[in-house]
């Protein structure tokens, strides 16, 4: 039954939060046991992940049913939009912390270790032969010798793929607003395909880094910041591709109209955010 204009729908008695809590407990607890070499850690973590996946399917399914049944009015729509805005802002701060670590290490820590400014005396006694050049694996040559990856190969190709995916999802959005369902499904599917290809190339790049370049997570400050930034971005691309796939099925089922489709818009916002983060990564991690 549709809500009256002045009402604000608030669900009651949902069991999904407690199920999600058990899933998180199992996942984190199992991971902790696994890292401490307990045999029971892996199955507990696997069970926790399975519970989380079950919770996500169930909870999102409930929200979808509430939406298409007309329980959400304009006030609820504003709440969803504000929630997505704050979520993306939190993601911006998340990546800002890692970019900040990269800039701090490159602009301050490495020059100090090389003898500039506050590090002159320390460098003289501890690391007299250390050259403050970037990229570096530290004055103790942590992780051995490594070589960097060329930005004009796979990184440039992945940049073009993500920029193209930003175009395709924009075309899909315009098709949705124009009521062109066929074009919507085609270009939304293309967006997912481009994201999956991006992930495939990134996996290939990681294999090349480990096997041919000696670049690993243990390769000092450069290796750790490289894999933390690109790895977390890849995780976000994976999440975005999953969300886009769900939205594709919802579009195929006709859940959205040209006037009411915030579910689509929210995922499009997220995907554009992922594109922008990659541009920063390509510039500051690969090129400069």
C-alpha cells in the first residue's frame, strides 16, 4: 500500500541487522584465527562471509520490494540521497588517508632519511649511503631490488577503460530518463564489461609486478603504498561492478522509471567516484 504524502516510512522488526552482525563476527573472528594459524579460522571466516552474502541478498531484496510497492515517498528519497552522499564522502576520506601517506613519505620522510633538514644527523650516522630518490624501498633495502611499472602500458589502458565506462554509464542514464530500455541495458552491460576487463588487466599487472619486477607488498614504502592504493581501488571497482550487475537486472525487470530511479543514480555516483580516484592513482602513483 502506498504511503500518504506526509508519512515517512520506517521499517520495524527487521532481523537482517542481527544476521549481519553474526556474519561480521564470523568473518573478522575467523580471519583473526586464521592469521594466528588456528585450523578452525578458515571455516569460520568462510561461514561468516556466507552469512554476510545471505544478509546482503535478503536485506537488499527487502528494500527493493519496499521501493517498488510504493512505500518510499520524497522524504525517504532525500534520506537515501543524503546517505549516499555521506557514504561517498567517507570513501573520499578513506583514499585521502592513503594518498596522504604517499605524499608524506615521498615529500618529507624520504628526503629526511636522505639527509635533508631534520634528517641530516641521522643520515650521517645510520644511512650515509642512502639516496633520497623516489621510488624507494627504504634505507635498509627492505624487500630487495625492484623496478617500477611503466605507466604507458596496462595502467594507461586501464585509464582508457575506466574513462570509457564513465561515458557508457552516462549514456545508460540518459537512456533511462528517455525511456529507451534497450539502449539502457546495452550500455549498462558495457559498463560492467569494461569494469571486469579493468580488473583482469590489474590482476595481470600484479602478477607481472611480483614475478618480473620484484615489486611486492614487502618492497618498502613504495611497494606498500602502491599495492594498498591500487588494491583498495580494485576492491572498489569489484564492488561497483557487482552493484551495476544488480542494477542491470533491476532495469531488465522494469523497477525504475524515468522519474524514479535513485537506485541507478546512486551506483552511477559511486562509479564516477571510482573513475576519479583512478585518475589520481594514475597520475601520482604511476606517472609522477
